[in-house]
C-alpha cells in the first residue's frame, strides 16, 4: 500500500491514518508491526487503557499522546470521532509533532 512508502524513506516520520472502524485500525496496526514499524491504534478505549483521562490536565498531556509526540510510534491509526476532538487537535500545534507527520 502506498501510504507505507514515506515511512521507508524518512526514519523519523510518522503516518496518521484515519480509519472508520476500530477493527480496521487494529488490523492496519498489526500489518505495520509485521512490516517492522511501531504502531498503535488510537480510539477512546485505547486512551482509557493507556492511562486515565482524568489524570491528564488536557488531552495533549495524556501519556499515550505524549508517546506519539516523542515519536514512539511510526504508524498511528485513529478514529474520525477522535481526530476532530479539539483537545486532540491541540497536539498538532506542537512543532515536534508537525515535523514528523508524513
């Protein structure tokens, strides 16, 4: 699939893939892992599993999103509902995150 290509040429990049179904996101995450890319599927459940939203002052300070900002994951699949969340979108104001998006 062509959306894997930028990851092959830019070692510090990350791809955000918006998927309509949780199962599809998890499958794409497994495919990415099988290709050797670190990946995570982000949805409301994974945010809750990774750490309490109540502990984060803002969604951007959530441990999972901090790991994304620190380039721990190269492939991030995310639900459309979450990508339009204003608190989640605030993560993209970080220059660190914007530099790594492919």
